[in-house]
């Protein structure tokens, strides 16, 4: 009997092993090419939003207000009656909708508010695609079904309570003219004395979910006693000890349940007091997220849009000062730390975050 | 015949696996206890802020939080493993423990003025709070470092009033 020529089992296994080895070598390269493509798409989104802010600024003379009360918003829409003041406040993103070809969402949002609708339904359940980064893992739905956002505005290198002037280009609770309202006026580009190209306007942030907040690379810790002076490294200490806690009486308001999970709302800002992709900290529920850095799923850093409309990638290793130092006021005390007016103590990153710290930011 | 080849394959595999190791700054384990007048302090944050003498390598800023027995493990950020300690160097140590009135539950229909900032109160003497006034020092060496920080509720030579 004559045997047909054939592969032996050993030869077959060797072939499979070689193919597996080649795939193993190739796969990481393919994965990083995929991530590079996602990052490019993400950079385009933040660029468009940065240009939208500049478009709004040239039409109105000031940057879009962040966290303006709805009453102000209804007055701003000329000819509309004054509404009851609600605590709910409006993200800077709502004002940008006409500038990113989403006029319909803008109009429906105001109509819904005037009709006394529930804020997190209707227009705000829409998910503008430009607000999501392709690298994001948690793509919604967000808080009570609202749309999510990965792009937030910069409130400076020193945390500021709502209604206080921030050191960044966006003030929490800002209104147009300050008459009869509670917040500081929005920033004009002439106020940005450190230079438009060296001041951060927008940045990326991961979307939190209550289910995943403690597994994110930049986890959210809950800190009972947090104020604008709290040193950013306080958050690392919470994360290291795994000391997260969850207020079960309010399951809707788990730490991290709001940030990024309602694009129309006021949970759409960040501070440059801590380096990118370091842990975030909130007080009870989601209030007072005074340590709230930019973050992303891109390796090694996050993207920011500068006030001149350019986009930069900021690495995690950027000089952000000594994170174990608390913020102090001009007199050297930790009381009312938000009132600090000197040069940033948070290194190059803090200098990029402030609009008039008068720091020298080197050309990179 | 296949013994040598198998050894070669094993070497290749080992090289590949070693190449995938986690990179980060080199840190030494730092743990310790914080006591105030001899009693362990719970839920305090311990900060190690690097002191850099001219011409020496800088340490890594790090922080830790104390448990019920006053013990803590230091955590340096910048890609280091959480809880694994910090880099070799000289440090000023500060300890902060604060308490706030609980924040009110959120009320979406309340006017904006109804959201007060809680009062923050220091539960440890103020000298330990800032690097400029803290008398605590630590030197981190290779290996496991263990410290005991004894705080005094009436520190000697502490500045009176605000300064």
C-alpha cells in the first residue's frame, strides 16, 4: 500500500503556532492604529466645539455662560416671560448647539422648559454625536436617560464654589450682565490676559456611571470634607485605601452619577488643579467636585482645546505642581482659597488653566 | 533533538512576556501609624511632600489615608501602583483631618441660594496642616519604611493665633 504524502500532526501544530505568534505580534499594532483613528475623530469633535465657542463669542461678545440659571436663559430668549427660578442650570454646551448645526435641539430645549417639562427628557434625551468621543466606553444613556458628553469647559486652576468668579474662562453660575442674578459675568476674550493660545478652553473627561465609577482609571472618590483648598493628592489616598462610599438613600445620586451624564446640565466642567487622568473627588452625591481633572481613554493623556481654537494633547506627566500642597489664599490661609489671585501653584498645567495668572508658559 | 529547540522557544516566550511588564516610577513601601496624644487617628490624610536639596533627585509626592487603627499606606500617583509607597528621598509630612456638616440632599426645585457651602472644621492642630509649619519629617530609604507620627494637640513652639 502506498501512503499519500501529507502533513504530520507536528508540522500542522508548528504552523498554527507560527501563525499565532504572528497574530500576537500584529494585534497590538492594529489595536493602536484603531485607537489612533478614534483619537483623530475625538480631536475633530473638540476642535469643532472650540470653534463653536469662538463663533458664539464673536456673535455675543462673551464666552457662553456655564451653569446659568434657567430664568436667565428664558430672558435671553427675547420676548419670553420670566420663569420661576429653578436650581437646574444650563451647560455651556446648550448655547453652542446652533453653532454645531443642532438648532433643533436648542429650540426644543427652550420650548420644553417653557412648557414646564422635565429637564432630563425630550430634547435632552437626544444625544448630539459631536459630544461623544469614540474612545469612550460608557456611551449612555446618562442620568435619567439624558444624553452624555465627553467635552467639558475649563474653570481654572483653583476650585471655585458656584457663583464665585473662577480663574478659568468659564464661571459657574455666570450670567450675561449680573443684574439681579447671582453669578459673575461670563468671560470676554479680552479678559484672557495670559494669551488665547496658552489658555485651556475645553477638555476631555470620561463619562462616569454609578456602576463603574470605582473601576475607571480615574476613579471617583467621595470625600466628606472637600473645599477649594483640598490638596489633589487627598483623592489618591482615598483610591489607595479603596475608601469609596455610596449614599444608598439616594440611588440616583451616586458619586459620579452626574458628571458627563447630562450634557445640558451644569456637570460639564473641570479644573486644572490636578494632572490629567488622576482620581476625581466629589462631596456627598455629586456636589462640589473640586478635584475634577481632565481624563480620557486615550493612552498617556487627554486632549484639550485652547482659547484660540487649536487642539493640544496634554500628557499625564505634565508639570502640575506638588499635588500634596493645599491651595491657600493670598494671605497664606486655607480659608476661602478660591479667592487666590497670584500665579498658579499647579505648575505648567495650572498656568495653562488660568486666564490671568500672569505665568510664563513656555512654547512647547 | 527537540530539547534544545524547546529551550529556545521557552527563552523566546520569556523575553516576550518580560517585554510586556508594567512600567512606572520605582517606589519603596511606606506604611505607618498616626497618633494624637497617644490615640490612633482615623480617616486622616497623610501627605509626603518632597524636599529637594540642590543637586539631588526629587522624590514623588504621595498621600495615604488612615484606617480605624490609625495605620496608613502611602500612594504615589504618576502611574505607580496604588498603595505601594513612594520614591526614595526626604519629605515634609503633613497630616489633615477635616469634618464638614453633611451636605443637604439635592433639591432640583429650590432656588440657587438654597445650596450652602458646608462649614469645614479642622480636627487636628493647624501646624500639621501646611508644609511651611509642619515639624514632621521623613526619609524614605530602599526597602520597607515604617513610621509612627506622634501628634500633640498642644504642640510646643507652635505659633499662636493666625500667622
